[in-house]
């Protein structure tokens, strides 16, 4: 199972949206505090819709707590950052890897990034755009990881309700 890690997310709607994406893809979500919202906040529930109850989510008091409780993450973690040299499509995502995204206002602290430079990945953008929306970034990288793992366990057949093509 692929793991999405949000380090100190600040915007409840982004986290709710990411939670919904995790439910739809069978992905585990890890939230590292401090959070910029409460988990029972209305905006979080609205973005996650009625899927939040089905989400496999764990919270941690800090980054150290996360690492202690997920020792495999030390060897199988990718760090999404605009500072990376490697494009996300060049990474080889393992089926049980961890993909970390930083908080909306500042990303992942550089102290963490410099320790893991070879596992830092980025999404290409043009011009002086600072970054994409966190929910969009998670979806882009997560679906590449799922594609590389042949969308294991996912429904690959389309269903257009009553129409026949």
C-alpha cells in the first residue's frame, strides 16, 4: 500500500481532498502535527465528503514520532519539493513507499531535504510559478506511483452507467 505523508498541513480543504483521493486509491494517509486545523472541522469534512470515515489515516505529534512508528519510511520515502533535481516520473516508486508533501506555506523544511537529496522529487512547471495546489500535487505524484505499480487492486474498467459505447 502506498503511503501519503503530509507534514504540518495548514488548509483543511486540501487535506480533505487528499483524504478523498486516498480512499479512492486505497492509499494510507499520515498527518504529522501541528495541523493548521482540527480533524473535526467542517471544511475538512466537506472536501472529504462522506469518504472520510473510510480513510486509513494516522496522526503523529511530530516528524520524529512518524519515523519511530514507521521505520520502513526511512528507506522508502520520497520528498516532493520544488527544490529537487529529479522529476517525479524518474523515481521508481515501490508498492509500499511513502511520499511526503510539506505544508502549503513553506513545503518540507530544508533540514529534512538535504538529508534525503537523492529521494527528492519535483513536478515540472513553467515560469516563476512557486508551486501547485497541495491536493493537485498529491494526485499527480500518487497516480504516477500507482501507474508504476500497475494500479494494483484498482478497477481498470470504465463504467459509464447505462450508455453503451
